[in-house]
C-alpha cells in the first residue's frame, strides 16, 4: 500500500561525517572470500519492522519456522510501530550506527543518505555466492523489476519482501445495473465509465477515484514517458495534461479523492463510489467491508504502468560476518516459494517470487480476487527512482495535488494552485 509519508529530514543533517568516522572501524567486507557459508555458532539477527495485526502474526509464525530449521540463528523481531515510526527510528539511529539493527524493512528512498555514508551492505556477493546464495539474481526467482526497485545508485542493497501494486477495484453488481459491459483498461475509458455511472445514478454515485494522488501524478507522467526526477516541469504541458484529467473529473463530479480518510475502500463498500485505484494489499479490508452487499472484483490498473510499492529488507554494515550470513539466509527463506505462498495468502501482499505468481496453488486461491488476476496486472511495474530528495519530492505530491483538485471541485481556476505546487515541488528537490 502507498505509505511514503513526509518526515523531517533534518535528523540526518551531518550524517555523512558522523557515519564515515564510525564505519571505519568495521574492516569486514562482503567479498566472496570473506563470506561464511555456514553458521557455526549461535548468532542473533535483529530485525526492525513495521508489520502489525495479522501481518505481524504471520511474520512471527514464519520466523519461528525459520528458527526451527536453523537452530543456530535467533531472529530478534523488533516492531517499530507504523512505517512513519519505523522511518523516523531508522533516520535518528543513522547518527549512531552501532545502535542500528542487523536488518530493517525500508523503502529505498529512506536510505539514500545511508548509502552515501557507506552504511549498507551490498548484497550482490551474497546473491551470487553459489554455496550460500542463489548463484545469480536470475536464479533467485525474484521478479527483476522488484529487485531493481531495491537498488540504490545501481547497487543491490535490498531484497524485496512485502510488496503490492496498484489495482482497479470495482463494483461488479453496479456495472451490471448501469449497463457497463467492459472494465476500463485505459485512462480514457476510466473517465468515460465514471461519467456514465455518475449520470445514470442521478449523481448519487461517483464513478472513481485514486487513493494516492502522488501515485496518480507519478504514473500519469510515466505514461507520458517522463520519470519522476528533479527535471520534471510541474507547470509544463505534459504535467498540466495529467493534472487536468483528474481536475476535469472533479469539476464535473464523476471523480473524487480519498481526502482525510486516505483510502476509498470505505465509500466503495458503502456504494458511494463505483470503483477506485488503490493498493492490492487492501483487498482483505474491502472483502470484509463489502460482505454480502454486492459483488466486487479487481482488475489491472488502467494505463500501461502500475506502481510497485511496499518495503524491502536492507542490511547494515555494523553487522558481523556471521550475522550477515545469518541475515541473508533469513532473507532467502522469506523470499522462497513456500514462504511467499504462505505470506501472500495470509496477508494479501503480492508474491515477490515469480514461481508463486505462476503457480496453480496461488492462482486458484479463491479467498480473494487478486491471485487469478495478478500475473496480467503486473506486466509493467514502476518504482520511484532513488535520488537525493526524491522521497521528499514524491511526498509533496499528495498535498500539492489535493489543493489543486479541491480548487477544481469548487469551480475555481487551478492555475494559481499549479504554480504554487511547482514552487513546493521544486523546493523539495533542492532542500
């Protein structure tokens, strides 16, 4: 699900000087010659994570299974609360590297400064080690785009773990009621179907909306051939085209936003919205909220690209050689076919392991709608490029777009809001 949030980055001021000085004492490297391939003594791996509820319970269950198979390894799970809490804890602790865990869940954008300060372990030697790892990235069966999304400055610092994509969730019963015979596959069709439902329902049902306005803008630009970088011109022709598409829908009433609720699953379950674009990991909540009121279904996000979201697992250099090997064995376990099948079925996250996505056991899971549709829905994945301040700039897009769309909904001229948005967007890149 889209959980990037803006957090003050002042906590990492001066990090480069501090971290460089602290990390010099660790002489170990991760070259093939220095990688232990067996755990010969009791080894503890500390893992900071942000899994809660059923996800936390499943992680604890799987970890116990791993420890049973690897009696010399103890995984010390330390829940940090929400993703916001986890990011804040990582950022503040980067100033005292010896207090960092062995591994942590994180979005790559959180760790840009850690990489610049040489605090993360490059996992490629572990991946390519035929005795400990898979022998190559290809042999891992982890989807290439997901592995690439866990790279920072071209190096494989992360291993994908709990991932999701954006999908279209729609009210199948309502489609039948209003004579909609085709699920939208393009943005043009999405607007057309949304307007049709809005009119046929006598303006009682809004056609569609997007949970994440940041994702909407980012993928809108990507579908125009433009990546999210500091070169994006927020007031340029392509940007205005992307903004105007949503603004027109808001102005005419057939589009909506999630607002302060952050998710449209509630209005969707209450039949106030016919369809919405949001994280695939939220289907469990939708299923429970909809109950027997109507039949829902999921489909690929309209447009060519969809956003790959969720965190990866990263390893800090403060770990000893034995801890690094133990931690990597744990990562291997978490991304294996058997574990990913259990994880996906229990949590709603997409399997990062290709063999699971294609497997009969996963596709025939009837508890949720996604498994049968996933392979076709993730043909073209996109992730936010990791660069200096990219996370801050991305996080600004939600409030910027919200103000623009609020103005459009109230019939106001949005040009002033777009200009103001450009100033904030550009400032985030330059901070």
